[in-house]
C-alpha cells in the first residue's frame, strides 16, 4: 500500500468504456436525457461519470456529458 504523507509525485491515467442504452418508444422517439442514464444521480442531480450538476436532466444530456453516440453500423455487428 502506498503512503502519501509527503505528497503525490504523479498519477497513473486509467480510462473506461461504458455503455448506456437510452429508450426509444414505439413511435421511434428516443429519450436521450440524463434522467434515462444509468449514471445519473437523481438525489444530487449530478453525473456519476464527470461529477457535474445537470441543469435540465429530464430534457437533455448535460453539456459536459462524456458519452458519445455509437454509430448504428457498429451496433449491428
């Protein structure tokens, strides 16, 4: 176990790939909003991925949302 009494000399970068599936109704209307995201913290109205507070979580995704839409061709593979 590392000891940090004298400070931190550097950091090791790590990253993750996460999948989120937003619902689409029977008319083809997608609800792509933070409210539908697994990583949205309802109690604090914030994103668990970036820690940002979301302004309109029931209508949009946050301006700092790290999620990128997947290409439909990739999903079919």
